[in-house]
C-alpha cells in the first residue's frame, strides 16, 4: 500500500491513517501537536500548508522528511 501525504488533508486525518505521522511532525518542529487535545481540535481544520505557514517551517523540509520515510507527497504546491 502506497503511503500518501496530501498537503491539503487535515493533519488529524493523516495522523489517524499513519502511526508514524505525529512523530515525524514533532521531529520537524511541530511540537504543539503533542499538546493534549491539539490534534483532535485544531488538527481537524489545519492541513500541512496552513501548519507550515503558521509554524514557520519550510514546506520543502516537510516534503523531504516524508519522502525519506517512503511517502508520496501530493498537493504540495497548493
């Protein structure tokens, strides 16, 4: 099964689908994702495009990290 990270999908959905997603996000600097309730509340409306802007984390860095773990990255430029 191909693992796909879609930059338009809410991070909550990606976290539900892929067990290693949250750990990868924390490694990239998205430390607030570990705050209790953050993923289930804000994570339902924030996607990777919005999250990268809000946290000031380069989208290319996010893309490279997930590709290194075998993910296909889509909707990166939206």
